[in-house]
């Protein structure tokens, strides 16, 4: 009776105290592990760019951007370029005077866009130069693009778009000034390869150099409410070039062939390279064309077999309304 057993003995009170202290530790051990989301899994965010911001340049924001993000760039001049790989991005200036200039990415452009469904607005993209002479404000390589309120000034190409036959590109309220070059291949105000739709509305093209103001290989090309002028110093070829056919609508636009234009054949050319796609309709209506050089120039040169319908247009200077199939009303 008086001997001690081999096990330690605890009083009931001491046992209860030790159990109480152990309960929180047991509860913590029972909690499931919580995964920390990666940047790609986080909700869409606003990325602020500018002096004193988290991102000091557009390229820093582009490196971190994920699908659906909104990139807001503060006013200032950025000697920078960016490659935008995420989808559903909105890239915009927060006020006037947001200038992206001088530096190009991948030997292509100030902005190279490989993501889909991108919107770019309220920026100035200027002075893009690359070795093969087609440095662009924007090189569009993704699917679907909206450009709104953007100025493209003194680039080799304003916008250059890769083939994307299912894509829609919309350009509105934008300025294209002194873009283009032929050295020896030509760059243009804008040049898009295969698209479903190119729509350019309420935009201005001025003093394009050597290339065309608008060149489109889209299945449907629409130019509405635009001002397309060579001006006193522009040396552009065509004002609008749709070289492979496709449906065309040009409406409510002001057009001018300048005294230094290097191509006097036509203001609008359709199908002059080769016909590679259906041309369902050609409507050219309610536009004005002023020819400020001494050479006789066709308002519309239609090289397709689809009749062009010209209606309500006003022409001045040495101009022929239509060369090719169609009707003039």
C-alpha cells in the first residue's frame, strides 16, 4: 500500500488545467491549410502608373497586369514601351498629356498587344522607329481592339495589325498625324491585315507620308464621320485602300487630296491588288472630296465586280466620280 507505482499521478485539478491549456493548440492543428492566391487568381485590379505611384512606367504595369485589369497612367512623358499580354485590359490616361514616346519593344512598337479584347484610350503615342521601318504606335497581335481618343503622331505606322480573321477593331475619336513612310516597303496611318470588321469613326488623318492613310484587308471596312486630308505637306498614296476587296462603307466623311500627294490615281481604291474575299456591298455616301492637285483623280476606283453605289457625295477639283463598276447618284 505504501509503495509508489511506476506511473506519475496527477490530481484531478492539475489534469483539468493542462487540458484547458492544450485545447487552443489542438484547435489550431485541426484548421485546414489556407492557400494564398497568386496574382493571376486575384480579382481584377486598378494599376496606377506615374511618378510616386506603385508602377512608375507602363512597362512595369504591363509585367504585372492580369486579365481584366484597368491600367491608369498619370499625365507625363514616358520614354518607354510595353508588351500587354493579359486579356480584357483597359489602358488609359487619366488626363491630357499622357505621352508614350521614342522606345519600342520587340523591334515592333511602343505598345505591343498580344492579349485579347483590349481597350486603349486617352494617350499620345509618338515617334516609334524600328530598323525595318514599320515601327508602330500600336502593334496589334491579339483578338479585338478598341482605340478611343488616342493620338498617333510621327510614327512609321500609326497602328499595324496582324491577321486575325475573327477580330473586330474599332477606332474612334482619334488623331493620326504625320505617320507613314516607304523605305522601301510602305507603312501607313493604319494598316490592318485580315479582320472580320474594321470600323473607323469620328477620327482625323492628316499629312500621312507616302503610304495610305487607311489600309484595310478586313472582310468589312467602315469609315464614318472622319476627316482624311493630305494637307499642304502630306505625300500619301490613297486616302482609303481596301486592296483585297471586302464590303466597304464610307459615309459622312471629309476627304482631301493634297498638292504633294504621290499617287493621283484615286482617293479610295478597292480591290486593286487582288480580290481574295467576297465583296458583298460597296456604299460611298454623303462625303466631300476636294482635290487640291492638278491631276485628274478618281474619287472611287473599284476594281471588283461588285457595283459601287455612290450617293450624295460632293466633289471639287479635277475629279472623276467613279472608275469601275457602279452607279453615281
